[in-house]
């Protein structure tokens, strides 16, 4: 039995007569990592602020573990850990001092504060950093401190807004591993504009564009959209296009700048074997044949372009 931790219904936020977020609905279950993906300005941060109760929706509602965040804000917010895009750090404090204050603000029992700080530091790789001033830490470690304050009270839901922006590759790898680990015990919402990040750490993905959801599904569904009906082949002695077009199932040919050939084929057809046989028989010198995958970036562009086209038609 799944436990629904976040339920957003028709979230809408209007600024100056314009809908920055429009009718966004979704649910999240315990143990899931949801990637909330979109270009800068798409409405991600606005949605995160509504989910955490920092911004009231113009329309719609948010429930955290069944508790309405507008009707019962204290009870709902107590179940959330939040890292905004700009980590809320007091840089003149040591890590231990800051996390102790965060624990008190989250109403951790005084008897349990020391233990809560130690556990948060261990989970975020900060065990040796307790006496260090936050301002003297690298940006990667400051980001870890930001995540530590978000989980200090062991919340049901952890919301992270662009947690890897500005980090170097090693820091990004470490933060992604931490997010993956958090997903084992919490529900995690990860807001980002980085496609590979979503692919690496998320179970479920939503893509927002101009305030509207253009994709909502499992990460595997998004990956499947990369597998179009195309083959990528390399031939030392390529024939005229007509020779390839005569092969059953082949519907189109594109010669790429690299010299490779992209072969489009009809739905339900797979002409790979026939191409191999023809290449051997005719001496085309086949040295490569494999599925021509669309990059996740191209899938994203296609999804947002389709949505933009639909909006223009509606107008």
C-alpha cells in the first residue's frame, strides 16, 4: 500500500494578470524521488514556494500527508524539509551552531537535538565539519549544510530547489548521491533544469513549460521517448538512397555530417536484419548499426515545442 505524501490539485499562481503556474496537479508517494524539470522561468520555483506554503496559490490546494497547507499550515509545514535555490545559511555560525538553531526552529525535542544534529551531519557528509564556520566552507559543503537543515527534523517530504547549481562536477556527483539516498526514506521533490540530473536520481518526472505541465510520468517513460523508429548505420561503400528505401519497412534516409546514415522505419517494423543482409550481399561495407537514440535534451525541446504549438493554435 502506497502512502501519498504530497497531493497538489490545480495549483495556479497569477502575477499581474498572467498565470505563472497554471493548473498543476500531481501526487507523490513515500520513497519516490520526483524530478520537477523545466527551463529557467518555467514556473518551477513558484511551484516549490506554493508546495512549501511560502506562497499562497491563486487557485488550487496542497495537502502534505493529507493535511491542507492553507487550512493547517503549522501541521503541514512540520512535515516538510525545504532547501530553496539560495540556501538559508548564517555564514558567521559554525555548522553545529547553525544546525542546532535549525533543529530548534523545527521544534525538535531539546533532549534529541544533539542526536538530530549528529545524524544530519553523518547523512550529509559533514561529520568533520561541525566546528568550521559556514563562510569558510566550499560551496559544495555549504549546499550540504543546506540539505542537512532541511532533514534535521526527519520530515516526510524533502523539497530541493536547484540544489546543484554552481557546483563543480565532483560536488554535483556527491549531492546527487545524497539525493538518491534521501529518496530511500523520504519523499523527495527535486526542482532542476538539468535533464541528466533527473535521469540519474529520479523515479518520476514532470516537465513544466510556461507554467503548464507538458509531461508527467515515470522516468522510464521519458527514456522510452528517446527510442524513435530510427537506426544509425555506417557504410564504407554507401549505395544510392533508393537502394536503402527499397528495403521493407524503411521510410526515409538522412545522411549526417559525420558520414553516418540515419534510417527511419515504419512503426512495428525493424529492418535491421534486412539491412545487414543487403549490405553483405552488395558489399556496402557495413561497420556500424544501432538504434539512433534521441537525446533527452531533444525530447525536452520536442515536448515544450509541441505545447507551444498547441497554445498558439488555441489562441
